């Protein structure tokens, strides 16, 4: 009887282990199918809030040297987006989307205004009711970047004007494939043609939408392995208790 009991316990334990393996395998397939979000948190907002603004020049609407921040969103050594803080004649505070890249914007005549998105807004192929906008010059019919804020002699324009923190949707190319990302920027000092950048992220899987503000979750593989080890330990403990 003791021998048969031991055989049943062994078989039951083995059965539980074989039930665990398919579950782990399904988790592995799920992990392989998920996109990976790469997130960059800037140690200080960029451009640095203490950069040398020419306040007197701004007051007189005279020119001063622009401040640039070149964003290499995927770390491949190529600038996908350039942020420029300058006076109104140079476009105000704007996102310049180079080459085939674009910014989620609202168009008005020959201008494009970057749209401040709420957290969890979907950024993907269909940007409606907005549109994906590249930057260019008057000669090619494209606006000078997607304006965040631009203060001129008749007041300040731009949907980010006075906004301390908001998300802008980004679309860019890696090896000819479209990817989506977000950047959190602020232009809280209404009256100035500038602001700063806090953080940004993108999804490494081409064509996959991203939610504004989404950051990497704990590794699915790590959760899978940890959960598997925990389940096996529980089975082993129960087996020892029965034998004891």
C-alpha cells in the first residue's frame, strides 16, 4: 500500500510538472509576440531651463541664437527629431521631423501645431482627428516644423503654450519600417519661444502603436521564469509534506 501511495504521489507530481511546461511555453510565445518599449529619461530637462535666454532681446522681438536639442530616439547615431528654441522669426519652439519622420499635429493654413496628448492616448498609423506632419520650407509647401509655442507681436500661438507637461506623438523610420513613439515636453513660460524636454520612448516593433507615456514593463521572460520556479517550489514543498 505504501509503495502504491508513493507511486501515485510521484505520478501526481510529475503530472503537475508537465502541466507547468505548456503554460510556460505559452507565456514564452506571448513574450515573443509583444513589442518592446525603449524609454529614455533625461537627467535634466533639455534644453536646460537655465540656458542663456536673451530676455531683453525677446522683449524687443530681436533675434538671438537658437538652442537645439537633437533627439536620436533609437540610439543608432542618427537624429530623428530636432527641437529648436528660437525667436518667432526662426519658428519659435518647434519639433523638426527630418526625412520621412513626422509629428502628430493640427494643421492651420501653412502652419502645423504639435498636439499635446493626454497619458494613454494612442499613437499609431491613424492620427485622426490630427495628422502626421513633416517639416520643410515654403518652397516645398511644408511648414517649418511642428510648432510647440511661438510668441510674436500679436500674441502666442501653439497648443503647448503655457503647458507644463504634455505628450507629443512621433512617427519615424528604422531601416525603412515605421515606428511610433512619444516625447514629453513642456512650454510653461508663456511669452517665451522655448521650453524643455523631459523624456521619450518608442516601440521597437514596427507598425505597433504606442500609448503616450508608456514605459517598459517588467520583463515577461523574468516573470515567466520566476513564476515557473515558484510553482515548482510549491509542488516540491507539498510533495515533501506528504512524505513527511
